[in-house]
C-alpha cells in the first residue's frame, strides 16, 4: 500500500516535468484503491485554455472511466497546490473524500 507521501512525490515529479515544458508546475493524480486512475498537469499555457487546471483535467479523465457511485466514494485526489474555489466546489460535490493538499505537502518540505 502506497503512502500519501509517495503519491505526493509523484505529483511533484509530474509538476517538475510540466515546468520543464514551460507550463505552470501544478499537477494532480486521482487514486482509487491504491491505484492511480488519472493524472494531469495544468495545461493553461500549452492548450491556451482557462480551465486547464490540473485537478479539473485529472477529475475529467477519472470521470471518463464511468466509476460506480461506490468507487467514486473511495477516490482520493492529490495535488501540489490547494484548489481554487471552482476546483474545491467540483471535488466537494463528488461523493469521495477531499484531500488536504496543504497538510501532506507541508510534511514533504
């Protein structure tokens, strides 16, 4: 079983890769039962999209998998930046638990 810290390290690695591509260094992964089912980096610069936020893109990818309501309730979201108000609203209205981004990120410093 992976730890929260290991998922956050993967998020930070994704973010570093985004920065090397001249994108904002923001990344997110979606985990279901210790398996990463979606991941994304912010794509605002690359795709010229205002809503290319990493968390939204990752949640959209996870949503394409047509998870059952029970599976959605077990989903965890990891990101290296606290969500904007829109992202927090979207994640809050999913049945799964919200991640405390700041707490886990702080432990890695």
